[in-house]
C-alpha cells in the first residue's frame, strides 16, 4: 500500500486515486467492431477521488471489511469467502453483494473527498475512428492507451498547478506497467496548462506517480465505487447509487456531448447543474438523434 506523503491532512499535498470503468477496446482481434454487441460497454469512464487525508479512508474501509468478515450474518455470501478472492480481499462494487455495497457506500460517503470523472461515448468514438482512422495518437491509429491518456489529460488539466505535491495513484490494469507513460501524459498536461497561460506563475508542482493493485490500496476501491455508480447511470439509467455520490462531485465531463459550442459538457456541483437521471435521459435522446450509424 502506498504510504501517504503526510499523516496529517494538508492542502499542500493532494492525493488522487484514479480508476476506470468500462472497456477502452473498440475492436476485437479480427478488427471487427465490438461496440454495440452484448457484453460490451457503451461508455469508457476515467475517474478519481481527491483527498487531503487518504489514511482516514484506508483505515475506515479496512476496518469495515474486518467487521463484515467477523459478522456471521454475512458468512453465507459467496463473495465473502476468502477462496473466492473477492470481497474478502477487497471491495469491488460490481461483484460485491448488495448488502455489502450498502455498507461500503455508507462508510465511504462519511469521509471528506471529492469525485471527478470523464465520460467518453464509445459509439461516437467508434464512428469517428471508422470515418477517419487517423489523428488518434502518435501512430495515427486508435489504441486503448491513446484513449486512456486523453482522458487523463481532461481529468487533470486543472489539477497540476496548485499543490506543492500531487501524489497520483493509478489502478493497475493488465500486466503492462505504464508508470512512465502515465507520468509523461501528466507532464504534457502540466506543460499545456502553463502554455495557455503565459502570465501564470508556475508552481512547480511535484508529481509522484504510482500504479498499484486495488487490493493493496483501499482508496482505489473507493474510486471504483464512485465510478460504478456513475457507470450505472450511463449504461442503464439507474440513479439509485449515483444520487448518493453526486454531493461528493467536483465535476463530471462528458467529452462526447457536443451540444455546446467548443464541445464537451461539464456537470458541476458548484454550478448547481446536476447530472441526474433526467439530464442523462435528455443527453441520450440527443445522442440517438445525432449519432452516426456504426
């Protein structure tokens, strides 16, 4: 488990825990489009929780899992059995039992943190790739890594200039270690920020970048829970859990919603523009009307 830079909360040290939801892959190994097929997500989401005191979340979720494992009323739940390597080892919203999920949300939402996410509609992206198949990364071809890194840029473009230190932990996905690539993506984002603001004072925020398995970092499990609630809204219009998470949001960016000039729609709690079930249904109605056939 990564060690926090400070045992006490400090505005000079920000901690970000980044996870994904959905699948960034658009095509199968034969080059056939996966999007729209059964079992394939329509959206890819990248999200984070930001906090000044990650240890409080770590300790709370670790204690909760110990309490649940000691509670005989949860013993019959299959995911709680250590042999299943699921809830007994880490919280994962998609596979946790509903009773466990309710307890995790209740515990998690009692803490001080902020959630932000970027949404990419894979159906719209696939249409663009099929129409052009260019301008998608340095090779000119679409890759899942290109999509991930572009969402990293959107997620962090306003976050890498204020604190003295930004400790950023990405959830490990697959066997590839992308620490170097992710650091490069963040440094590009940082340079772009100051490039657009020549009069801004460069705070020289130090970037500490790590990739960690969610089992070893409870704060990544917290990010997973928030992303799962948002994914449920996007994929199934289920807002039950999202209504709980929304008060913790800084902003949600929908990169594929181009109804506004300049592209992308921001939903921000401070602007009192909620991303709720009605707003998402309106968004999907617009998307169906304007989406190119794929």
